[in-house]
């Protein structure tokens, strides 16, 4: 059994859901990245058409109440070699960069743990909103890896270089309120209010100018793209 990616559509927003196997956390493997790529294909196509029913924003969610995403599937890590590691890293980079480059707002909805590649997924979103169960960290130092999918670039942009170093060196796991205080997340709400917050955000975003929002995000992303791509080398 493995994590699957399901795309759910509503009138103003679409949800990309990581659906974990029973009693397991959502994780990444090559199949998950393939399914995420298919979801992004559909989102990009709908956004480009800009027809009625096209998403005005995208939410990244998890089926698990206890874990947003635990990062790489350990079974994949155990099979990687010096020859296959580059392909694994490039696959993750491409997926998260595509997510970041969507021309509409993308929000990570985090419940429970977002660790390693799971936090990298959240960092690729425009906003991170979480409930009070959230615990976030780049914990790759525990297993002898470095953040492979842009975390070393995106985390310092949120919390500053020195705090990012401290978090990584100690594999620190930051709880929701502390994450808010250091700028790692943008909003903390009670669990029962998380869905309402997302719906309120989508309603607000859908009432604003499509051209204005897309233009603003395009300008910011273009400013960052060169340095982002350089950091992935």
C-alpha cells in the first residue's frame, strides 16, 4: 500500500489530497510524484483556460489527522544508489517547483507532522496554515541526508538563515505557535476552524482580480526563479 494523490474540485478552489494507507503517514515515492504531476497538469490546463469552474486557488491537504506528510518513503530511500539519487532529487525538485509556479494562490493545510520532504512540500506553497497539532521540521540530519527538494533555499527565506541552520543542525521539530512566531507558518487555527479558514480564504481570493493576483505572483516568482534554480544545482 502506498500514498495516492487525489484531486477534488469545488466551485472556487481545488484540493490536492495526499491519501495515506490506513494507519500510515503520507509519504513520497516515484508513483506519488507521477500522480502529483498529473494533478498539476490538470490544474495548469484549467487555469490557462480561465473558464467558469477553473480554480481560483489550490489547497494541499492530507487524509491523515496526525500527519500532513512525513517526506520520502523509507522504502525508496533504502533502494537509492549513487546512480539513482540524482533522478530522485530532480523528480522532487521539478514537482515542487511546478507547484510553486502555479499562477494562483497555493495554500498548505497542515495537521500533525510535516517533516523532511513534507515540510519542503508546504514551503513550496504561498501560504502555510495549520492547526494546533502541527509539528514542522527539516529532520534529514537524523538520517544523514540534506533537504533535497528546495528546503535549503525556501526555509531561510521564511525564517532567516541562522534560524534555518539551527533548525536543521538540531533536527528541531517546531510546534504550531512557535512556528507562527518565527514566520514558518502564516496562520494557526483550532482544528475545527481549519476548513472554515480555507473556505473563507478561497471566497476572498475568488472575489479579487484574476489578472492582478496572477500578475503579482508572476512578478515575485520571476524575481526568485533564477536564485531558486541556482540553489538546486
